[in-house]
C-alpha cells in the first residue's frame, strides 16, 4: 500500500515538473524577445504590472480591446502592433457567417465592355467597433444608379511568424461583400495591398523574405476568389510607389520591381482564371526605368494608373495638366499592345476629412480628370472613382455624382 502511495506521489511531482517546463517553454517563447512574463520586469528594468498579451491573444476578438489598451501604453512590448486609428478597419470584431457553398456555386462572371469602377478600398471594413462597412444594399443601389458597373475592394493582410493572413473579421466582410456586389449584377475587383503601417511609413522589410510569403498568400486567396467568380484581381496596389519607400538602394528597388510584377501575376494565375489588372502610380519613375514598366506590362490583361494630385497645393490650371499623364501612359502601354485604364482617381484619402477647397470645387476638380480621360487615345478600358461617400460632400457632392453619371454615358 505504501509503495502504491509513493508511486502516485512521484507521478504527481513528475507531472507538475513537466507542466512547469511546458509553461516556461511555450508561454515565454510567445513573449517579445528579452521580456519576462506578466507582472515581471523587462530587460530594460521597467516594472510592468498586470496582464501582458501575446501576439496570438491580440488576434482574439474577445481580447482585442484589452490588447489595444495595453499596447497603446507599452508599444515597445508589442512589436508589429498597429493602433486602431492607423488600422483603419476594426480588426478583431466578431466575424460574420461566411457565404454558403450554395451561394458561391450560384455565382457567374460578368465582364463589362468598359470598366466603370467605384473603389471602396478599406471603407468596406468600417472604421471602428459598431461601424458598418460601405457595401450596403442602399449604397449598392445608388452605385448602380450612378452608372458604376464594378466595385473595387481591398484585401489588407497582416503578417505573423513570416506568414500572411487576413483578420477573421475582415475576411468575413470581404467574402460577404463580394457576394453582395455580384448579386447586384456588378463586377468584383479585389486588390491586394500590404505594407505594415500607414503611408508613407509603409515598410516591407527584406524583399527575399517578403516575396515568397506574400506570393504564397496570393496563391491561397486567389484560389478562394476563383470560387467566388471574382472578375478582376490586382496582386499588389502600386508596388512601384511602395517599393521606393523601403530602405533599399535604387538598383535593388528596380530589380525587385522587375521581378515582382511578373512573379505576382504568375502566382495569381495558378488558381485564378479571371483577369489581372496591374496598378501603378509613379509615371515619372516608370518613364525613367523602362524595364520596370515592361515588367508591369508582362502577363497582364489590363494595366491601370492611379492619379490623385493634391488639389490644395496647386491652382486649377496646373491641376488639369497633371492629367496629361493619362495620354503619356496610354502611349507607353500602346507600344506593348496592353489595354490601359484609370485604376484610381481621388481628391482626398479614405477616412480623411476633405478640405473646404475640395468641397467647394469638387465638380471642377472631377471634370479635369474626366476631360483628360475622354480625349486620351487609344481609348481607355475603364475608369475608377475612389470612395462613394465623396458624393455626400456639401455643397457639390450630388452635382459631382451627376457629373460622373454624365461622364460614364460618354465613355
């Protein structure tokens, strides 16, 4: 009997020791390097009291707010954390139910002869807890009434342990919005965009680490977008601009862009049979670096240029001349026999309060872009306006909406 009791006690002690080892190994391995556990002292000797989150806990919807509160006070203890105001979307909200197999099976592709797109970008995810996204049934009806036939949506992945993923809430919004868009008989255009942090501080890190991880993510998501019969995808929005913001030398930027454009499109085509649109924005850079432009025109269905000059920083005459870039871009793409279009036109950034100048001159500013597009040859394959909410700006929002409706009738 005593032998049995002794055996049991030894087993309990051993189990406790093993449990302590597991705790030490796995819990501490999830903490930022050089830090101790919750309530411990950092390597810098700063006393930190109470709960300290792991990265996995910060992805838990139930702990998101608590994580944000902690990381806002201790940003050095939360590498990679982005504050809610800079995230734009409310990451961590309770995910919506994903569309059923039956809903996906009923979808078909519908390519308009000329793309007339509204880019809702990050607005589809809302701006905070309790805020709805921009793809509502009411907005979709107004979008169709204005003459839009395509909706551009953003995928904004996060990165963890060298891999890219979509926040579960954002993923559920994206796929539900695709269903809404396509059931409204509009084409869906999904654009990938990744760089941690807001522009212009967007950082990618090492290209050799970024490329394989990001393209693996593109392959995975493009397979899902194929199931939803998405018409168009963009592998990365404006890489010509994003890559120049990295801590790379000029030659490295150039070589990486020459590699990325075709590599990204090849990765997408592994699982996606829709059309691919490359989006660029820095025409001066592309004009100086012809090999980069050639790469952007490789293995692509349409190439798009994004143009949104800052209206507050120039008079209307100079502003109009900024859209000479349409003709220059169209001529360059015509040499390679690749269709061109306007990938984005904007007067103000998403979630940015528009200036009084923009509100008062919205129609004139818009017509500068419209007029330039209509006179450009060869004719463009389409045009994209950014953010449907801009048509609510007073005093000229409705007049601007009617102006774009008239513009679309002439395309």
